[in-house]
C-alpha cells in the first residue's frame, strides 16, 4: 500500500511538471484550407476549441449533408504523438463513420452537391494513445485518482490518457462557401476509467464526443 501511495504521489508530481501527461492544445494548422479564416475563440475556456470561424448561416435551410473521407494531416505542425500510420488510418475511418452516424439523425446523407446540402470535411490533425500500464494505473491509484478528479472538475484531460485533435470545415455544397470551421481537441472525462484500458479507446471516445458537439451546433 505504501509503495502504491508513493507511486501515486510521484505520478501527480510528474503530471504537474511534464507535458507528456497531456497533449498540446490545437493550433491554426497552416495546411488547412480554412486557416486564414480561423480566429481565436474567446468563448473557449478549456483549450478544447481555441480557434474558430462561423459565417452567416441558418442551419434550418439545410436537410442533406455530404461527409467527405477524413483527411490525415501531414503538415510539419501536426500533433501526432508516437502513433502508428495504421492507427491514424483506423481513427480517420472511425471518425467518418461516427460523424455520419450522428449527423444522419438530423440530415439525409448525400453523395453529390445539390440544393439544401452541406459538405463536411474533417481533418485528423493529431492523436495520442493511452500510455500502457500507467494509463489505467493512474485512474485506480489513490494519488492518480485525486489528480484526475481535479482534472475532471476543470474539464481537462486525464493523466496518461489518449486524445484526438482534428479540424472541422463545413461548406455550402453547391457554392463551396465556408460556413463553419474550427480546430478542436477531444478526450474522455478524466474519471473515465474504461477509456484507459485500450490504447485507442480514449481517442475514439473523443471522436464520439466531437460528433455529438457538431450535431448540437447545427440544431
């Protein structure tokens, strides 16, 4: 028990001083088509969505949406942290699947531009896997649990837990006019123990949360 407590204290100290416990907040990725339009998001206090653009739009005018294949960002300012190429592809496919599934509860999924049609382009710009062993341990250990409880209360990510960074670009499909764009980082609640037992589960939870957030934006 003493050994576990010491380990927990060490984990808290490490997470307080080392950036490796969490990932950096998203940036205005230079390779995005919407980069010139993105502006600091003064309404974001969590660091999840620090840059955003929204044009004049009435979502009620749209009934269909095209969901493009998800791009994997290869710019030098990407935020992938030691993640394999096949895992990037897996997350990109999962992202398109989850966003399409959520959005079809509000829009008909279309394949070609037409009246009353939106086009969604998602770009996977970064991801971090959950740290093996330390990820689950930091959630069940007394000291690590205390750290994560504080993070959960602040709406911040848990220790040693994965996350996903991506860009949303939403267009009027017939005119290709940009309606909404933002960069965001999503991750599970810091007290979500289940998301820490698989290397990619935390990133997948973040993708599902992001899909819910976009759907709520357009209601």
